[in-house]
C-alpha cells in the first residue's frame, strides 16, 4: 500500500482533539514526559504542533524534532542542536548542564 501524506493540520482544521490537547497540557504542566506513539497517519504530529503553538502563546519554548528523520544518534543530536539554536537562553542552559557531567 502506498503511503499517502499531506500537510499537517492546525487550528480549526484540527477538530475533535480537545481531549488529547487538554491531556497533553495537564501532563506537561505536571512536568511529565510526553512520549507520543500511534499508528501512521493518526495525527500525532498535528496534535504536537498545535500543542506547541499553544505553549508558545503562553511563553513556553517548544522544540519539535522528528526522530524518524535520522539514521544515527549523532544525526539526531545535530537535529536537536539545530532546533535549539534559535533559543539562545536554552542553549546556554543546556551547555552548562552538559559541562557539569
């Protein structure tokens, strides 16, 4: 079966997902991890990006890195660094933590 992908949806086009978004918000505000799993094309990425937009509007920093894009751990670290780069404050905090190890 051919994989058919389209653009992710957001805003009003992401309907009937309020329960999932509320659950994510509750989990993140309780400082829990947010692993997302599910079948292909179920809307995981769309939900996460919508959730990220909501976090940003509340002043949070939201980073999204798709682990499936990378073949090796080194590539993923580079991808994470690229996502962090625009957030200078976050980068400096990360390097301080890494130096303490």
